């Protein structure tokens, strides 16, 4: 009897000792994960885990290390661990009281991989009580990853790269000027003036324009005659008018010689105070500031003249250097240089492209009648190998075809010719974003201000950085998949829908994004119709939709694809 008593007591003691060394299971109810489901932002999945050790759970000699693990098909990713200790453990980790239990917060970041669309978040435990390892089963605390931001890699393909534009102008406005000077108080045209280089060049240009009517067109010729502001007003008026008339007669004679027709507009200015002020301000006359002050103080022409003549030494210098320049007639011939028409450029390319300028070639490549743009840009790069624009535009064509390797090579060639070209840097930013190199993309885009398409590239960069409000702001007014993605991520669903409906070349991802908008706004019919359209254009989206938590509430729509 006594032997049986001791046996029972021994078993009870062993049982009691064993139970003291166990920690037991934890439940998902002990944990809250934010956000749920998880979300991919800037290529990473962040999780905040708020946990609780229940009362009388953490043994006084226990040490428990908690590790978040995101499991997905084909692999898993481990987050940063946190260690907790019981009251009798000497250490630097967070102490959890045995009787009261305790709460804690952990933060983990996982690098996103596509398989995480279907995933589960677990907490794994490495526990010891004293020196003995004990088993605490892992606990599932979260599920799945919303990875809508990662659609950026798909929308980038439809981004319009930056074109390096031509500077071709079919009609260029030009002018030719000449000055005829007169002696003081005279209106006679002197042979020395008519044979001056600037007048002879003017007459020669008249003949050139008249002889090349297909490529030059006269608009008009202006004659502006002046008298200097010294002397009586009535004399100056008469002189200016006579200088105008004599110059007009000379010009009409020269036009008649070459049988040139055109409009001649004449005017005269009796006292050229504006010209006087301009010449004085540009001169090195010692007292020019005093003269300019007189002009600002006195508006009456006679008072101005009197005040300036009172400065005898100054007036003498003015009479020698300034006033003779104001006794003149200025001839201004306005004409246009007429370049090749669109049809002539295309025809010239076919017969002998080497006769075309680089601007004509770059312009011609974008004519609606040109189907083979690549041939034009290739020819441009051969004829003008030092012009970066042809290489940039060849890269643009390769990008649009989906050949990112060729596109990058062309863009790098363009950059070697002009490192600060905004278009090239904008395009290289797109290439780097496609490779996931956000830092390099940001560096390139910092040199791309003013490039065509800069706003869309900037929106894409901010999506990749997780800055959704900035992305939506940058894409304001842009009608593209990338712009709509920025709006969706910024929770502007009405704006995103409007943007997607305005996309010029709608593709499978246009419809897929519309389906996401519909799902987020509880539009079941919209989810169904847009998913079907997306999958009809790209069958790979069927698998994506089946895993996408955006459509978790629309299983029937997904299953019907």
C-alpha cells in the first residue's frame, strides 16, 4: 500500500515538472496584422504585427524568439525576428510577466516576388525554458498580398517614350537691313552711301529673292527715314520727309531694274529721340548719365535740345559721334525662305536622301505618309552620325516593339553624343524602371525636365517609389494606363476610370485596370465585362486574376473566364 502511494506521488511530481517546462500553443487570436491582406509598395511587402502573450504563458525562465515568415509556392521569405524573455532571465530582450502576460509590436519587410500573390504569413517560434528547447507550433496570422502597384511593370510597356523632335520649318521669316546716312541738313543720296557694303548687300539680296521665287518670297520692304533731334522742328520734319521720298525713289528704281514687284511701306520721324537715347546709353561718352537724366526730366523736344546744348563740351562730342548716326534712312526687307513641301521631302528621300538636311529627315520620318520610320532614322544616323536625335528615336521605336535591349543600346548611343539631352535621359529612366533600378531611374529623370512625356515618366517613378499622391499629381491630364494606375493607388477611382476611358490605344491592361476600379467600387458587372475583355486580349491575365486579391469578392466572375 505504501509502495503504491510513493509511486503515485512520483508520477504526479514528474507530470508537474513536465508541465512547467511547456509553453503550449498560441492562437491567431493573439495577433493582429496590419495591413490585412498585405500590400506590395515600392517593391516591398511591409507588415506590422501586434502580438500578445496570454496570462501565465511566458514561463519565468523562458526565452522565445518570434520570426515572421511569408510562405508562397516555391519558397518563403523570413522577416526580422524579435526575442522575448521571462522574468527570471538575465538579458536585454523585452520581458514578459508570467501572471499578467504582455503585448508587443513587430515590423517586418519582405522583398516582393510575384508568387506572393498567393501566400500566407506565419509566425514561427524558437523557444526554450531554461536550457531545454520546447516546441511552440507556428501560427498563421495573415494571407495574401495585394500587388496592384506591381502592374507598373506591365503598364511601362505602353508608355510613349520621348521623341527627339526636329526643328524643321518649311517657312522661315528672315530680314535684311541697310542704312543710308545723310549729311547735316541734307536729303541728297550720296554715291558713297549707295555703294557702301550694306546697301550693296541689300540690293544683291533683292535680286536673289527675285530670282528664286520657289524658295524665297518677298513680304514687304520698309523705309524709315529720320532727322537728328538738333535743329528746328519744321526743318527736321522737312528733312525727314525728303529723305524718305528720295530713298523710296532709289528703291523703286532698283526694283524696276530687276523687274521685282512688292509692297514698299514708308514712314519718317522728324526728331529721333528714341534713337538718340539708345546710342547715348550704348556709348562711352563721359557724361552720358547726365544726358540720360535730362531726357527723363524733360519731355518737350525744344527744352531737351536747349538743356543738352547748354552742356557745350558734351554737345560737341554728341555732334561728332551720335548725331551723324541719326541722319539716316533705314531699309528693312522682310522675306520668307520656303523649304521643301512634305511631298518633296518624301520624293527626295526616295531619289537621294543625302540632299536632305538632318531637320528634313527627322521631320519626314514622322509624316503620316511614311510607314517605315526606322528606315528614315537609320538613314539619318548614317548621314548625320553626330546627331543624337536619330539614335534616340530608333530607341523609341525599339521600345515600342518591346525590344528593351535594343532600345537601351540606342539610348546609350544617343547619350554618348549628348549627355544632357532631356529626351534621352527620360527614356533611360523608363529603361531603368523596367529593370527595377529605381535609384538609377531617378538620377536620369532628374536630367529630363522639359522632355516630351516627362510627366508620365515622373508618375511611373513615383509609383515605383510608393509615392502615390505625387504620382497622381504628376500624371494629371495624361491619358494612359500608368496615369490611371497612379490614380487607383491614390484611391481616385472616378479619375482612374475617366483616364482609362480616354486611353487612345487601349490594351489588355487598360481593361484589367478598369476591372480593378470596378471591384473597388462594388461594380460586379464592370468586373465581369472588363476581366473578360482583358483575358481576350492577353490570356495570361486569367491566371493573374485568379490569384489577385483585388477580385477576392468576385470569384464567380474569375471562374467564368
